[in-house]
C-alpha cells in the first residue's frame, strides 16, 4: 500500500491541498491547549502543520516516505516543526498514554486490521484525551468525490461506536458535505464525523 501512496504523493502538487480539513479546523479548539497530538496516516502533512501553527506539539506518522517529504517541506514553508515518522504503528514505539489527543482524518485502514489499529491508537492517548475523527461513510460509494471503493474500508456510525468503545462521544454524525481538498477530494460526499473524550 505504501507504493500506491508514494506514487500518488510523488507529484509536485499536494494531493489533498495544503489547507486543513474543515472539520479539524472547526474542532481544533477542543484539543488541550499546547497539548501533544498524534496524527496517524498523515500523508502530506496539511493537518499536522495546521495544528503546529495553532500551538500544538505535533507527532505524525505514515507509511509513505514521499508523504513525509511533502509534509516536511510544508512545515518548513510555514516555519513550524512536526515530528513525522515513516513506518507502521507497531514499529514506531510510541509510549502508552503519551498523547493529549489524536486526529484521524480519512485514515482508512483495511478492515482486517482496522479495529485493532484503532485500539492501539487509543492506547496511546491519555485518559480524558480528545479524539477528532472524520472518514468516508458507507454511503460514499454513491459519490465520486474520493475515498476507498471498498465498503469494508468505509464507516457506519455503528462501526465507529464498536471500534471506539472507550470514547465518550460529544458529537457523532453522518453528514453530506461539499469537499474541496485538492484533486482527489472534490464534490459532494458522505462522511462520518465525531469528537469525543477517552474514558
């Protein structure tokens, strides 16, 4: 899968643009002030850089080395520092309960590992840490605005509740939105969004 993303991110243009995700932008004030925030599957860094500019200590990872190159350049262009690692989560040795929050934006893991991955990620978050999440819903298959074409990689609210059992949700909703995030997220789409606190 990293070959796919390396190929996509090797282009000069930023695949999903350089502006932050709108839901993150609207929700970032929920994160603990000056907290240490984890960005899994962070791609070219637009959301991590936005958080760093907003005063957070940012740690990010992805399997794509090309994504890291773009993220590092974007951070440099914005005069911020992000700690961006390339690799799979189990090899990165992050400490349990070491993050004040986690931001999952279009982090679509294969169904076979997704629930375990979310459990691993939550383990890294402190009690009362904040989770911000947006991903494509099952209904996204009706739209051409982006995302996986495999329904098992898409989300329902029921799956979110099942995979984030140790989260108190303060907002959880499936919404139809207008996407304008680079060339690959463009047009009307269906997403599941939530913010919540780790129990």
